[in-house]
């Protein structure tokens, strides 16, 4: 059975909001629909964050957090959910943990 059209047609959106290893260079880098780039327009970033109910951390194999970000797509399918980790592999990240924005619960590993 195929997913409902509105779910299948959704595009990936994620953004890095904290960069702990690269001097802040990755802050505001993200993917919005089919475009990956740095966003210099703070109002565009703020508008995008409102639509992203999930926060995530990208960690190395020692459990050290390299990046933190937000997304709207963790539950929209495995291929989409792994997009931030796919990007962060170049920095040595091997794990993505996520939770609802503002939650005090520990993150779940994807």
C-alpha cells in the first residue's frame, strides 16, 4: 500500500542550529525541499524553524555531539530522516538522536 499523497509529496527540511566542531561554520546550513545551502536571511531561518517540531543531535562514535538541529521529517520515512546524518558523515558523525522540541526526555536513536 502506498502512503497518502500528501505524505509522499513532502520534501525534507532540516537545519543546523548549533555547530560544536567547525567554528560555527555549519550554523544555518540546511536543506529546504530540494535545495541544500547556508541561509543568511535570519527571518527565513526563523520562519523555517516554526515548521520543524523535532530537534536532533548528530554525534560521533564516542557519543560526542558535533551538531544540533531541527527537522520536520523524522517520521516521514527512513530515507528522509537520515538526510542530516548523511550530510554529517563527512565530519565523522555516526549517530542521529531526536526528540520533540523542548522535551526533557532523552533523544531516541534513529
